[in-house]
């Protein structure tokens, strides 16, 4: 089982990898991870590539549809969301992942 320090390292690793890929995608040398994506020049054409980048970096995300993103979302915020939606690697590696359907109220 991962300890808290190891989980924090994983989160900083994903942020670093995501930042590097965003710089490559936008063809820039530096990028401010706290500036909204729209101000960084991310447009509708970049979104598809950004989703592919996210799927390659955040491989343990349970449901990408749960991500809340708009033109004001920052790289840091997106990284935090994706990490929050990720299943710890130890669970995935152990093969103990159990996907539960959302509860719905019965009348």
C-alpha cells in the first residue's frame, strides 16, 4: 500500500508530465499551470489532443466523464481532478477493482 508521501510524489509526477506535454502541444518553452486553459491558447482543436495526453498520463482514472472542465480550468486544477478520480495503482495492480454502479433510489 502506498504511503501519503508516495501518493504526493505520484501527484507531482503527473503534474510535471502533464505540464511537459502541454508545453509540447502548445509549442511553448514555459507555461503557467495556474492560468486558465483558454488564456494558454487551448482551443477546441487542442482539446482532443489534451484528452489523449490525459489518458496516457492518468491511466487509473475511473470515469473521465466526471471531469468538470471549462475555459477557466487550469492545468493544476485538471491534474487535481484527474488524481482525485484515479484509483490507487496498488488496487489496480492487485486486480481487486470492483466497479459499482451508482445507487439510484427506488420508489
